[in-house]
C-alpha cells in the first residue's frame, strides 16, 4: 500500500444495502461505488469505521462551530429527551421554546426581537418570504407580491428558496417555480477583485440593479429582496464594500423589506454574532439555522424586526395572525440543544475566538494563491473559498477530485463546483488550520 492509497473500509463495517438511501446533493452511483463513511466525531475530527482520523475543515456543513459532540450540548439533549421528547406548539407551549426565543432575540442585532422557529435553513428562507408577503398584505399593500433574489444565491431547497435562489443546477429540473420572481446580478468579479482579502473594493454599484428592477416592475409590486450577506454555497463571495449599505438604502426608499439569509454567516462565523452586526446593516427579516444548535438537532429560526411583527399582530384579536408553522417548530430537544449551544458560545468566548483566528486563517488561505490551478482566493471571518480553473468541458470535475484527494490525506473540505470551501470550527488550533491548508495544496498539486 502506497502513502497515497486510502485503506479500504472493512466489508463487515459497511452497511449491507447502500442502495436504499437516496443521498442528497451527491452523485449516488459514484459514492456507492466508493463509499466514504464516518461513524463518530469529537472536537475537530471525524473518525471512520476503520479508525481513520479526518480533520473537519468544513465544520460539518458550515454548522458545527463549537466542535463535534460538545459534552454540554450532548448532556442537554440527553436530559431533555428523558423529560419531554415532543410537545406541539400549536395552541400549546413548553417553557424551553419561550426561553430559547427570548435568549436568541437578546442576541440578534438592532430591534430584531421576535423569533419564529423552523427546522432547517430551507424552511427559514421560505418562512421569511411568507412573512414578507403577509406583512405587506396586512398593511393593505396586497399588490406587493414580487420577490427579488440574486444570481448565485442559495436559500435552501424549498420552492420559495430555489425560486429566489440563483444556482442554476438547483433550479433547472423543477420547471418554472414561483411566479413573480426576479434576480439581482451576482457580485463575483474575477477581473477586478481576484484574491481580495475580506470585502472586495469593487462592485458596490451592482446594488443599483435593484433600481432597474423597480423601474421594470414598479415598487408597488415588490415585497422583498433576499440575499446572503456572504454568499456561501456559490463559493464564498463576500459583499463588495458599500454594497449591502446601498441595497438597504434602496429598499428603504421603495418600501421593500430586506431579508438576510444568515444560515451560514450567523452565530460567529464572521467574527461577530451576525453579519448584520459585522457590516452595520440591519435587515428587516433574518433567516438562521446551522450554528443555532451547533447542528446537533435540526433547527432553524426567523428573526423579525418589531415593526414587522407588530403589523402582523394588528390592533385586534382576530385569531391566528399567520397561517404558517411546522409540526416540529420549537421542538423540545432542539430548544435544549440551542440553549446549551448559546451557553457554550458565551462561556467559551467562541465568537471572540473566531475573530481572533480570522487573521491567521486569512494569511494561510491566501498562501494558496500560487497553488496549482488556483485563480482566486476569497475569505471573510472563518469562511473561505479557493477557486480553481475549470477543465474545458468538465466544470466541477477538478473540484471533486481535489476534494477526494484531500479526504485521502485526512482532511475534509467542502466542494462547490471547482471551489474548495473551508469553514473550520471556532475551536480550531493554528496547527490544525495549517494542516488543512497543506492538504489542499498537496491535493491541488497532484490533480491534473
């Protein structure tokens, strides 16, 4: 066995039937021909069934920010499971849902002070869009139904999210999607902004495309604009300097709600509690998930500013104010996990640690500028994308091969097209960040 050969998983440790599970966002035939399994995790590492140790450079899927299997979070889930495994929040309630909403609201920026619980980032995006439509209708502006997303945007996989999203492969199989949706241009500009550290200098004017959409559709028809403050699944695209500020000003001018999808950027990923705080731009509605519970129990949330909530509550008691919700909204186990997660973030100073690690992370990531195939490096906080040139006629192939080679070397990144993305947990040690980047460099050097 050579140093570059991955040891096989013992046959006895591979599940008997791989075919039954239809895997998400995965080339199923390829995976099942050469499976990659993990069966436990701790801190910064996954472990395979045969005992291999994998440094997790992606914190799961942008989400395990406090490290895997944090004992305080595990204990909180175990205790809650023995006390109350499920309770509906339809016309009923359990204390932890209210406690968690209050704790979370106190952490959110500005006057975002009310929380609606969902079960995922996808549900948070769809919920945010529905709240925006309901808000305008409650104000008597029933013509405001148009939703504006952005090219290269990712807002989950519900029909609302993929309609306002702008990643072609996520949309093309599913027909015309929601009507009345339009898109802003993306901000990815290699010619002017390649190898930017943090926010690119050029591109604030791209926000002015919203004025063009207003001229085309009229402001009286536009309900909301939804963007990721830093686009994640498109390969980590930080906003150009001044871009979000201009978007906010145009929305204010035309009575359009601004929605931030903070599923990835929330909970310290950028070295601040949320991107709205980091950039000094306050949205009207904010979607969250991932780091909300350290990904230990599925959960999402939508935060809204007081004026949005108060409008939907109205002055009279007319019954249900928003006909929307999920069986598992505010699930007891998720609330217990979320409360413990907030405690860990606070007590271990993990948002501050994210900010402290960011300059070193930036230097290490940008050291890949001269690595083979690399055409751009982008970063913000503890998230980064290293983009490689695509092979002619085979976009994404090089990215998949580098991802697999990094796995062989014992490091997990996140592959999106021909970009390798990194989002390490906030507990990462400098030597672990160095190992992560060294594995990427070696993998890129070995892949044609």
